[in-house]
C-alpha cells in the first residue's frame, strides 16, 4: 500500500531561474515605492556642499596653486617682476653646486639639536609642576609667557643678552670668573646661542602639552605598579613615557617642521648670516636670494627642495611611529 501511494503522487516540478526572477520582480513591484527626497533634504544637501566647498576652494587657491606655481617658477629665470624665461633644471643644478646652500642646510639641521634637549627639559618641568605644591600655577604661567610673546621682541632681548661687551650672560659669567665670548660674532658660539634661545622659547608650549598628558594618565596604573613593588623610575619608564608618547611624536613632528623654517631670529640677531655664514638657515638664504638679489626662480627651486626634505622626514616619522605603535600593541 505504501508503494502504490507513493507511485500515484504528483511529481514535484523544479523552479527554473526565469521563474525565480519573475517572483523577485513581482515582490519588488508589490513593495512600497521609494519616497522622493523632500525640499528640506535637498536644501540641507546644498548647504553641506557649500560648507565643504569653502575649505576645498581655500586649499586650491592658497595651497595647491601656489605650490604648482612655485614648481614652475623654479624652472625659470625670473626676478619676480619680469617675464619668466624657461631654463629647465638649471636652478637645481646650480643649487646643488652652491656651497652657501649646503652650508645653510647644515646650519638648519644643526640647530635642530635643540629639539630633543627642549623635549627632555619640558618633560622634567611637567613632572615637577604636576606635584601638588604651592606656586605651581605661577610657574606654569611664567614658563608659558615666552610662547605668547612676540618672536621679534624675544630675538631683540636675547641679542642684547648675548652681547659680548655688556650682555647679561657674560655679566653673569664674570661673577664666577669666566670671560664669556662674543656669542653672536663667533662662528663657534653663534649656533649654540641660537639653540639656547630656541629651547627657552619653546619650553612653555611643550611643557603644557606634557603636563596635560601626564594628568590624563589613570591613577590606577600607578597604584597597581606600587602594589607590584615598582619604584619611581620604573613607573616613569613603564607607565609615564608610553602614555605621553603621542605627545612626544606630535612635538617632534611640529618642531622639525618649525625648525626647518627658522628665519626671524636669524634675521634679527645675525642679519648678515653670522660670521662666515655660520648662522644662516635655508629659509634665510631663500629670502636673501628672492628679495635682496631678486633671483626668484632660484629661491623657488630651494623652496621646493626644502619642502621635499621636510615631507620625507615627516613621512619617515609617521612610518616609524606606526611601526612602534603596532609592535607595542
């Protein structure tokens, strides 16, 4: 009986691909039709595009166009006012054979020695001012005053302090029996003098960022380390330094970019580039060639090379930081 019942049942027909497509089409047609966008939605969309267009337009006009124009000008013989004369890569060939450009490039990176020195001092000051004691607010304000002061006024102040005859620094050295040099007129001391001034100028900014980073470290980490028997140095090495590493990375990148553009201090304190061109920076040399010698094409070539150098160094720093962050995680 079971066999006869099974034999009399109707066969099941397989659905073809066309049948499935027709069913999906019918289901889609039966669904509710999509609503048209309202006028309010379209207006908000236009306003959003307008807000996005403002920074993009600014970037195109004030960044991308000047960059392209500078690259083109670097391949011309141009005095900044007359007609540009195309000369190809002659400016770049001249630049790499220019001993003054190599000297200015060396001076620029030499004076960046102050960056790690300033970061170490700033971190130590932040650790000291993070303690709960009287007068910390006063000292925080005192250290931050140079940051908000005019760089021109600070350069004039330090120019007077470094004076070899009546400068404050040499007067202080005389009290301990040391005959100080003529700082800004000696090729061996002019760069250290500029480094000292730059470190002093940037202490307050770096210290404030480090102080904010230290205060954001969870206290539970230090408490757990104390329970494990860690001493103060171990806490600093294993907790504080890793937690403030993003601030250190930010300060290193911005300091190198700013250090490569040092100009005002040199132009005020050593307006001739220092003895034997010992304090001239790349930007100062670019300014001299562009606006004193009217060699705008040659100055543009040096600007392009300096921009490529800074971009390369910054990209390497980002790559190293990403690799170190990955290894820590």
